[in-house]
C-alpha cells in the first residue's frame, strides 16, 4: 500500500503530516511512502530528509495522490484535492467535519474512507493519537510568547539598584491542555498566574503548576463537564456570576490568555468590551478561540489590534506558528493511529468498525456519511 503526504494548501498552514521519523516507521511496516516536493518546507524539513528516510518524491499533488491508498493531511483537503483522491482511498487528518458538511458529502461521493482526527474519543488508549492535545499544548506555550512580544514590560520580578519591577499578572481563561501549558509557561517566565475554568476538577491541576484557581460558584460547577472531559455551556445565573468575577480579576491583570471552547458551538464570550475598558492601559489579551468567534468580541481573526488601550492578539492557527515541533507531534499522532490497524502479514489496513476509536473518528465509508454527529 502507498501512503501519500501532499503539501498543505490552505492559507497560513506551514505544518506537514509526516516527518522523516514517521516515514521510516511506515516503511518498516511495509508501506511505500510518497511525499510531494516542498511539503515539509514550512516545517524546516527539506525534500532530501524525506528521501533519505525512504520516501519517494512527487512533483505535484496529482502525482502524489493519483494511486495513493492512504493520504495523510494536516488540514482538510480543498475541493480540487478531493477530486484527486482515488476511489476507496483512506484519508486521515483534521477535517473539521462537524462544520464542513459539504466536504464530508464530497468525500463520501468519492467513496473515501475518511477519519476526522479532531473527533477522536478522549480515552486512555487514544492519548498518543490525540492531535487536539498535542497541538493545543504548543498553542498554549506560543500564546504566552506572543503576549510577551506585545507587552511593554518585563514578566518576572526584577530587583535593581534603581528599584523593583513587579511581576506581570496573568489570567488564563480555560484550563484545558492549552490553558495548562500557558500557565506552566507563564510561571516559568516568572509571572503571577491566575486561572479560571468552569470545571472544578481542574483546580488541582492549576495549583500543581503554581497557578491560583479563580472560583465562581463551586456548587453550580459540579455538573460542568461532559463525559468526554469537555466543558459544558453553563446556565444564565452562573454566567452572570462568572462575568462579575472575571471582570474583577481582569482589572488587575496584565496579560489575559483565553482558550475556552465548546465543541460544535461558537466560543463563549468571557471578556466583554466593558471588561476590556476596565483593564490597565498596555495590557494584552491573546484570544486562542478567535477562529471559533473568540472569547472576546473585540478580537479580530489573524490580526493584532489595539482597542481601549489594550492589545488584542488574534493569530489564527497558532500551531502553524511553531511548525517544526507541531509537525513532529502531529505526524507521530497519525502514526500511532494507523499502526494498530496494520496487518503485519499483508501490510494492509484492517478495520474493526465497532472499535471505539474507529467509530468515533470515521466520518465516511462505503460511499456514505456514517458518523452519528453528521447523520441526517
């Protein structure tokens, strides 16, 4: 079987879905691997490194995809790429399936067996395959660095003969993977870090990293988590208390990093315009949820803007801004997903469709849209 790694074509995407290391592993499993010329350029992987790892090179996407049995992607394919996939091919990547029904129907019509890795169930066995966690961890780290770039002061406490510089105060909104990494990074830089999340279960994790947990209503938050480990949308009474508490903390905050997302829904608004007006001049907000509408309505996608004296950083696709490591982790996630499916005798993929991981990620097969969340 042949695995194809095409160049990513969506704007702003520098990552690649394979690394020389994973190419070697796939070769060891009995697969042929073809990489489109220049696919790794944005992640500092020249063609020669892929060739040395055992891959062959294709001059363009059409050549790479024409007879590929398995296609690995970072971003969902463009319409013209779907047309290049051979019927019956297996596609694995971040397909944003729940928000792109026309794409999923096009893949079904092409009889592609497509796996949307963003739908991977949050179970122990799947942790090494979890693209959301690996990419979010890097995003949380980079968000802090992006904030310091626009912050006109030092981060740690600094004592000099001329006086003492107070440490910067951070507020991290959302203590998932990105938020926890942001807390850890801000602490390493010497900041004083506060963190908020509707899920009280993360309080211990926040505190273990040296952060201070901002609690709103412990009783109301007891049922704030889904079975999959994601935050639920809370009721109006809780939201009012939450807004008051966040507004209070933001008045003393220098850098706010918001990471809160609700799967399948627009990002919740956590920082209103009135809250921004109440922040210190020169403060910074990094909105990691900007692609889903933003946790602050003043954020602008893929822009850095100043409003009411506060700098709002709305970079899109943060993992792509640290593409070398993001690609390496993403590639390993896909390798870990495919390896258990390989039949060692025939060197082909064998699917057990009632397996929780396959059932959770497969969106199309046999010419049909099959994922329950896309039914109808």
